[in-house]
C-alpha cells in the first residue's frame, strides 16, 4: 500500500498540524493571561499621575503693609496711616480628566 517514507512524512505533517491547531486555539488564553499579569504589575505600582486629572489641597497666607500719606494743602502738615493686612485661604481642588470625544459642558 503506502511506502514507509511517505507514511512517516504524513505522520510528521499531522503532528505539526495538531501542534499548530493547538497553538491557535490557545492564543486567546495566553493573551488573556499576559494581559492579566500586566494589569497586576501595573496595579502593584500604584496610581499613575495624570496631569489632566488631579486632587490638590492648598493653604495660602498673604501679608502686606499699606502706607497712605496725605498732604494737607500748602501747610507743612501731613497724615500718614500704616496698616498691616493678613489674608489666609485654605481649600481643595479636584480636576477630573476628560477625553476628546466627551462633552465637557454636560453633567
């Protein structure tokens, strides 16, 4: 019937076809496993900085000295008023990111 050399070539071809088919069927699971490991590694690094979305708190303190001088006409008298002013402001700022396809004016 078959020659021995043709039979062994056919067996090798079938083995290679089975291995290739198995790899093609497994690629979905391998890809998902790789993506899962990559996500786990990035989650272990912590939250990444996004310059378009951040939360910040601030404390602002301003001090100033105001000097007012008033000359009273031709007489040699003048009035000088000096006052110190201090203003303090505290708060938080939260800026959310948006994508180019998103309407920034809608809620």
